[in-house]
C-alpha cells in the first residue's frame, strides 16, 4: 500500500464515520439499541458486498465500539481490515479480543492464520499452542504447532507434537513422515528409520516413505539398503531429481558407475546449474576407466562450483592427473586445492607428485615432513607411506651430503 493510498483510506474512513454519525443522529430517538445494531450490520454487509472496504472498516469499528464482547463483530472487522490491507490493525483487533476472552478458539485460529501469512512462525506457534490447550483432541492444531516448531528450530518439541498427531490419526502416513524428516534434520537416524518403518507398515510402496528410507540409508552410507528402497521407488516410475541425487551417489559407492552417471544426468537435466553431479559423474568415469570423460566432468564441476566444494574438485582433478603420471598438471591443481583448503592430506598428495616429478628430492622431503607434522596418524596408509619415504629420502640426502 502506498502512502497516498493509506492517506486516502484514512480520509475515506473519517468521511464514513461522519456519515455513520449523521445516520445515527437521524434515527428516531425511540429506536432501540438492537435496532440500531441491526441497521449498522446491514450497512456493513452492504459495504463489504459492494467492495466499499474503507466504509466497511469505519462501520465495523463503530459496531465493535458499541459491543466489544461479541466475537462475531471482531471477526467482521478483522475481515474488513484484511481486505483493506491493514494487517497490523487486524492482528491488533484479534489480540484485543483475546485479551478480553482468551478462550475464544475462533479468534485464536484467525490469529494463527494471519501470523502464518505474515511469516511470523513464533506468533503462529503461540496461537496454535493456545488452540490445542483449549481443544486437546484436534490433531490439526498439533500438526501446525509441530510444523512451526520445526521451522524455528524446536526440533524435539516438533517430534513430540507429530507423535500426538499420530496418536489421533495412526492410519495416516504423512504424520510419520513429517516426524521422520524432523528426526533426520537432527541427525537422529535410528529413531527416524523406526518412524519410517511404521509408515511403510501402513503402505509399503508409499513414494515419499520409500524416498525418505532411501535418503536416510544414503546419508548413513548404507548403500545396499538405499538401493533396495530406491529400486522400489523407481519401479513406480518416480524419477525425480531429488531421488536421483541420493540414488546416484549410492550407486557410485556400489560400483555401478554407468547407472550412477545416468542418475546424475537426470539431476542435471532438472537443475543444470548444479556442480556436484558433474563431480560424481567424473568420479564414476574415472573408476570405470574413462579419464578423458572424467577430466571434462571435473572441469565442468569447477566452472559451476560454489566456493565450499572448489578445493575438493581441484584436488580430485589433480589426483586424476597424478594417476596418469601427468605430474606438472597434478602439482598445479593440487597446489590450487591446497591454497583453497589447508587440509594436511593435500600436502601428502603434493609430496607424492613432487617425489615422482622433481629430480631435486628436497622439495618432496620437506613436503612429506610437513604432512607428518600436521596429519592425523590414524590415516594409516598415507601416514606410513609418508614416514617410509621421508626416512628413505633422508638416508639418500645424507649419503649425498645434502643435509
């Protein structure tokens, strides 16, 4: 609403108020209060029906001032405020009505919906909590309270209220899945899997339940289980990009590289700006013995990448060159990865290429030593190899008199 529209509305409201005042003065003194109220109600209904909203607001305010205890008058005025775009006034009107009588469920519900539309999750949650305190048997109120609790981060509270919804509607699948999604967002995978299993016991082929089961298995790196659930899902013709994402990653880890590439292509067809499908396609091409295709996909991933993944992509491209014994290219890309992310593993990979490519082994020796100073000794294979090459290079440099 522009300031000019706002001023125009208030000017019209004042005009309407004066009209109402004149109308009231013109009524015969013998007119009863009930008859006057009926007359204002008729005028309000007519103004709303003919979209004279500013006039309806003025009449609605006059009606409510005459009888603030009637919740129907509150709701009428709130409707007029809402149609006039006066959302703050609508909320204030409802809050005033509830201050007079906090047991009015209809007012709480209207307030909850207004706060939802105003993107006020805390306010909506407060309203829905008041509703199920007044009516503890309405599963809808618990479901909405759970949804807004989840939105503002009260995850455990959300799971408790989703369980209340399940108590009232144990045969419906959706509440189980909403609860499972909340548990997965908390990384509570074991209880999430139990909740999903309860949903699948109701409908063993429910698409969303199968998707969540597959996603949960993928995130826990249980790739055979992910394959089991996604196979059932895809057999129903569900080839959504989101399902392809998780299924494609699991297929890569299962060594089914052609299928993984196909899944990642489904994802790219839907969202061509994504970088990580190219990354997984590159890994799959690399493992299936097609380094040229892998190189192209790594480069596409780097072109599209957001900052968080860039170091990983440069490192993997460097390792691809390293495996092909193209050490100048490997060193170039591994150094770029190292500049982006000072991970000790990057030192190890650089040291391997320095060792293989440079005749002067002092660079490789210093890099192996730097890796051993910073690395986690639990990375046994790399740590042991670095130790053995350091010791060998030290021995060689001693005989040469380099150190």
